C-alpha cells in the first residue's frame, strides 16, 4: 500500500500501537490499555493534533464514534475534524 506524502496510518493490535511512519514518538499512545475502540480513536486523534496535524479525519458509520468526535472536537488543537 502506498501512503501519500504527509499522511500517516496508525493501528493497534492488543496494547501495541503500530504506525506507517518512522517516528519514534508513539510512547504517548503505546501501550494502549483502552478496551473500547471508540475511545482509542479519540486518543489517536488527540495525539495526531498534538504532533502538528492540522486536520484529523475519522471515517466511521458508528454513531458512538460520531458523538465522541463531536464532543472532543473543540478540545483538539486542530483546525478541522
């Protein structure tokens, strides 16, 4: 899979966080002990915005994720969510 420049992919497997980038600053995410994937997504979005990403995109059809994203959108230091 080719990932466009400036884009990163993050995923969790158990408590381990994996990334497509070579950055070593995932210590704030790993180990991830959150059991619910919904809250893991918000932790990843917050981390991305702290690392300088100005736009965070979450694609989901889960209404719980949509509600959580709306509730945390104003707390993220990002321009667009």
